[in-house]
C-alpha cells in the first residue's frame, strides 16, 4: 500500500546529515515497536528540525526538542488538495 506523508514546513539552512538523522530516528521508533505512522512522523520531524541549523552535530535535536516541536511545526498539506 502506498501512503503519502506530507512534509514539515521548516526553514532549511543546511541539509547535510538529514538522511542520517531520519534513519536514526526511524530506527529508534522501530526499536521501541512504535506503529509505522508514528515512526514516520517522528523521523520526518526529527530530520526537519535538523536542517534548520548549520552543521551536523550542532543541528541534531535531542528527544525533548522533538517532542516539544510536535505542536509548533506545521505540515505541508496544500499540494495534496490542489486540483
């Protein structure tokens, strides 16, 4: 089954390491047996947060930052409702 997951709206500064951050967060969710929808949500948000600062190590968010950010980031849904 194909599922479209909308991206997070963020201010991209440096995308270096975003894939690594995504995969690390994805693996974290798998390790804790989360539902796939929650894993994708968590991994994509973690990667979105990581590209808002310059540098790989400096931009990697910790768990508290990701949880706090869940309510402050918006999803990019417009492309899915255009005719």
